[in-house]
């Protein structure tokens, strides 16, 4: 069965883990992660594994972007034009937005999430986090969604990109509010990911937690392999922009700063397109 590619959702991150895992024969994802260990993680042979039962708070030292991404939600009060899947597809990131990545538009996934991904451990806060991360249609009424994966296979990196169209600006804001609430209470969770048991250790990035947006990192482990995920979701009118970076686990300050800068830059690009498409300033 083909794994759905969904930017920012459980399925999309799973796809990225499996893709980046193929770049390394060890438990650690990617060559640049050798010798590092995810904060709050117990080491495995040749790699690291995020703990679902406790441990230190994950490293959130990703440098905040200095561009408009951190204030992009200023248009959040306006409803904006409700976008269709065809319109969304033209607004997503491409290889021109971050040279070195490749993508195949024919593989874009226009499927919304209507079935809840149930957490095994982590409680109500973690379920709220997962539901918001998935843009669950039965909860938020998502009307359209398109998801794209851009890859830099040689480096074991991926960009998971998507836009969710909601029935109203209020629904879009509710999704961000729930994600924020979930991140405040969810430290570790376990659930089934594409048929395999997986764990997550999410943590908010303080500089990116603002009105109308939520930024967080997540150490995601499947089949003994852990990747670092950094995500930024921004409420723009009646839509939500989702940009997720997935790559090797690292504690290197320079690498984390670069990750933060890239995340902010790409989010800015997509938010700008969404504002223009919805007639927002």
C-alpha cells in the first residue's frame, strides 16, 4: 500500500522517516548525525531513539527566523477566499524556492484526513496535538488540502509542504489554537505509524509560538530510527500553511540555526502566496 504523502501529518512524517532512513545503514539517520544523540533520548547501536516514557525536554535551540514568518498571522482576522485543491497546488513550494531539492507534482496528495490517528500513550493533550497536526476534517471541517514532498535524498533531508483550506478563518485559528494547547501538554506519545509502532517527542519552539502560528520540533522514531522534524504552521485567512523540515538528528548549533532560518524563509514564501491568493494584505 502506498504511504500517503501529507505535509505535517502523521503519514507524511512517516514517509519522510522511511525515506531518510534509507540514506543510512545504521540506526542514525544520515551521515552528518554520527555521534549525536537526541535530547531526552536513549542511545541505540549506531544511533539515537526518542524516549516515549520521559527524559529531558527536547532541544529547541533552532534560531527564530527574523523575517515575516513570525508575524505572518497578521491577516488572520480576515476570512479570505476559500481555496480549492487546484488553487492550492499552484501555491506550494517548488525546487525553485530551495534549490537542491526535487519534487514530482504528479505525486502531490490532495487527500484530507477524515479518520483519527489514535495515540496509544500520551493522553488527551497528545491526541489534541495529533488531531490538529493532521487537520482532521471531522474536527475542523477541512475543505481542501494538498501535500507535497520535496527531497534532497543525498543528504537524507525532506521538506513536507502543505496547505489546508478551512471553512472559515475561525476554523483555521481553532486548529492553531488546538495545536498550541496540545504542545503545551504533550511531551511524549506512542502510536501506530504506517503499520509500525512509533514514538514522538514534540516540543514548542518558544520564539515561534505566537498568535496565529505554532512552531515546534519533534523527535520521531520508527523501527529504531530517529529523525528531527521542525514544523511551522501559520493561520492565513481561512487557510493554514504547513512547512515541515525533516532531517538527521543533530545538536550542532550552526545546523540548528540554519534549519530555523530555512524554516522561516520557506514559510514566508508560502504565506505570501496564500495572502495574495485570498486577497489579503
